[in-house]
């Protein structure tokens, strides 16, 4: 068994819509905001739909079969979480804690790859406060126009969002989010929306948010590099201390080696076939899977785009955004 194909868990959100239909997901409402496509968290878990582990959750397999993932400590949790987000409306202005600040086992450093966007779409990313006192004053005064930094976005853009970064997806953005496996969010501002399930404003965590926000904001520098692997264009989007992300633009037959204990794959466009030593898998946009430790050599063929992520190995350079060739 070398590949676990996963069924997402869908989450309704006040800001969600119906755009996740394009990934062949069966939506139960018109406010689906998140598909937790590779998840082993208490608040959402994906389920295996192929092979001998069919019907088991990723959490169960991680806990019961650690050797499939190269081994891990008994109490260690699955470290990554991958979602697809449909921001039909603005998300709340928010921030996440780091490993030391979080009440969970992980902080919440994350990233966004923009899958699609409306012509006028934007992100809220960073802020204009000069120090903690300035941040507190601008928040207290609700001077959002002075505080909020916005960036126009388009399909194919990539953003790294380290813990402590002031941020939110804006309306009209569809994004793949690769992050640490945490669900801790502190809200600064929610556009004064009323939650129709409670008829109240959603709660804010302003003190907690201020305490973990980095001031002043500094954009990370992404040292992205591209190379050709057979008929595939491989772009390393990010190597961070928590995870590494590659984009594979498959345009024909290409051979690969499995270098890591396990890797997470998300097919974001087109159709591809993956062949390992045992099986050929036919995969399309919206499919998500984990390639396990003993895969070895494999091939990709077809015409499609795949995002690949994995825990950054200790052997990698300590430079936060280093690039490694095969």
C-alpha cells in the first residue's frame, strides 16, 4: 500500500459559497467555506476511500500504522492540514499563534495558493501599525482603513502566512491552504456580521490577537525556483521551517523518486495518472492523496497541476526559504 486517496470533510461557514462544486464535492448547502481535504484534526478529519484501509480516517491510520509514515512518536499528531477555501465573502481579519503561544500541539503557520479569483479580489495581508501601542490604538478606534493592508490577487499567486501575520482572504478568492495542523484563530474584526444561527455578532479575541501579532509587519522574501523534470515543470514555492511546497505542472510522462517519509498531493487542475510499483491511479481535479514511505519510484502522466507538500526535514538548510535540488 503506497497511496492513500482521501475523502474531504466539508465545513459550512458564514462567508462560504458554492464554488467547491468545481472540485466534484457534493455540497449540502450554499455556504460551504472549507473542504478539509487532508486532515487529521479533532475539528475535521478526512477518510480513506481506496485500498485495504478504505473507510478508516487519516487519524486512525496515523495512530495505528506509524511505519507507513516513516515512524513517529506515540503521542505525536499528524502535523499538516490542507484545505480548499471558498471565500464568497470576506473572512474575518485574524491572526494565529506560533508553536509556543498556541494551546494546541502546533501553532498555525499557513500558506495560500490562489486557485481562482474574481477580477477585483484582494487579500488582507499585514498592517500599517508601527508598534504595539499603535496597533492597540488603531484597533480600539476601529480605524480599519488606516490599519488594514490590502493586496490585489489573481489566479496563480502564492502567499506565505507565518504565525503572527495579520491576514484574511477577501471576497471572491478560492484558495488552497497548506498549514500546520491547528485550528486556533484570533479575530480582530468580522465586518459586524451577524451569525444567523445565533442572531449575534461572532465573538472576537482582540486581546489574544494583539498579543501574538508581529509588529511591524514585514513581508517574507520567497526564493522560488523552477526546474524541468521529464515533461513536468516543478516550481518550489516555499521551504519554511514547518513545511515545503512544490507545484508540479504535468505536461506528459515524467519519472520521480519519493525522497521523504510521506508527501501530500492535491490535484488542482486537469487529469493525471500516477503509476507506482503496484498500481496505476487515475486522478482528476479535486482528488487528494498521501504518498507513503515505501513508494520509491513513480511516474506521472497526463495534463494537470498538482501541489505537493511535506514536513521540512531536519537535514534541510536552516535558511527559512532555501531550495534543494534532487
